[in-house]
C-alpha cells in the first residue's frame, strides 16, 4: 500500500492500544506497518472513532484484533508518531483479561486483501529489543513492569 494512499495518512489519528501482560510476557500483534512498510510487533489497538469514548474504543479494537474481552485500566504511555503522511497520537493502557481465547482477528475497515494483521503472539519482554517493535519508547516501562510489577506514566524513558 502506497503511504499517500493509506486510509491512515494525511490526518491526525488517535490510536489506543492495550498492554496485556502474563508473567514476563506481553501479547503483541504483528502488523504490516503502513508507516515503515515492514512487519512490526506492537500492542493490539487501533483508531478512535469520532464520538467514541477512548475506553470503549480500546475494548472494541482489542476484541476485533485478539478475540479477547478486556478491562481497561491505567494509562501508562503516550507516544506521538510523525512521519509524513502519518501523524498519530498513541495512548497505551494497561489492560486486564476478562474472557476469551486469543485468536488473530482482522481490521474491519480494510478489505481482505489489504489486511495489516499477520500474527498474534505472547512475547517475552526481554526479547522486545531484538524485534521490529513499535513504539520503542515504551520498552523501558515494560522492562520496569517485568522487574517491579508496576507501570508509571511519568517514569524516565
């Protein structure tokens, strides 16, 4: 998909993503990034729709991408991505599993032959630095969670 033709480009997009942790692992989706045109690993989530509360958006996106029902907890990270023609504000929330079995979903706003989702895996936090992972600015917070069991929105990166 050519970046200038992406439905995600040439506008400001607000994305909400969920950090679902289990022991020393995090649930990640592998997507074809329209920004880098590479396969990357990232926490499940997606775009906020006009008039949709942010927590409802995250529950919807998580269900669409992973087949899991979640409870949205605290906001732990905000990332801004600016790489023309893309501009996204990304909010990362800690989430808690309510029910379901993980299964790769799909992007309902994209046709079958233009899907971005490729895989869904539990990945060890200490392996994130070896992957094509986005956003890299959250890795230190995830490592703190692994060692201390806590997130802080204001921790140094």
